C-alpha cells in the first residue's frame, strides 16, 4: 500500500535486480537509502547492485555499512569475505566467511568461497574435498568444476583435471544449447 516504505522499495529493487535492470535497482535503492538508511538489508542489496555494476569499492562500503547496522547479514559477510580474499587479506576473508558459515553453513556460494580461500592459502587438499562435495550437491554449476580442475592439476593429478575439464565443456555446451532455444 505504501510504495515509499522501506519494505516496498526493497521488494521493488529485488525484482529489478532479478529482471537484470540494475540501473533501475540502483535508483530505487538510492531513494530507499536516503529515506530509510537504517533499514536492514538495504545496504547489502545496494552493494550487490554495485558489484553487478562493476564498482567493488562502492559495494564494499555498502556491505560495511550493512554490517554496522546488522552484523549478522549473510550476504555482506559472504561477499566481503570474497572481496578480501581477492585482495589477499586472508585473515579478514576468513573472519567474514566464518560469520557467514554460522548463519548458513550449507550455502553453496559460501562453500565455494571457502574452497577458494583454502586454495589461496595453499590448503589444496582441503579445497579439493570441499569442491568435490560441492559438485556432488550442485553438479551443473560450472565454476566449481573449473576450480576443481585447477586443484587437480596442482595436486599433480592431470587425468582428473582433464576429466573435469571435459565435464566443463559438456556443461558449457548444454548451457549454449539452452540459450539458443530461448527466444
């Protein structure tokens, strides 16, 4: 009923992001944050939109603002952990990813980030185990397959790396076939 309420603006921005209308989502979220800066989740959603827009610095700031309001925000902890890992700030990455793990230990995205952190820290066998379990739970997700192939090569298991790369090619071909069928 109230189109200017924080809940309504949050839902509208979520729908805009889902429809891949990032520009509209950012405008909606700008408006929402101006009038409701303390509403839980708004900064996190804004940060996700900023990441999609190719602006990780603004995304990071927004995630940090979200955590100042709500330290238990899963998305903020997950994505900050990933951003810190990319910057090789592994201690900060581990802190945020462990907080995210407390909230959603079975999250596929979290498990993938944890495997990447293990790989970055040269805990290759631990990364392998995590990725193998992740692929068993999400067999059509391409990125973990690619990372697992890399892990196998680092572990001097080229036959396994080649096998996984063949699966990646199959998954990519299937995705391309699905895209061609869509109007």
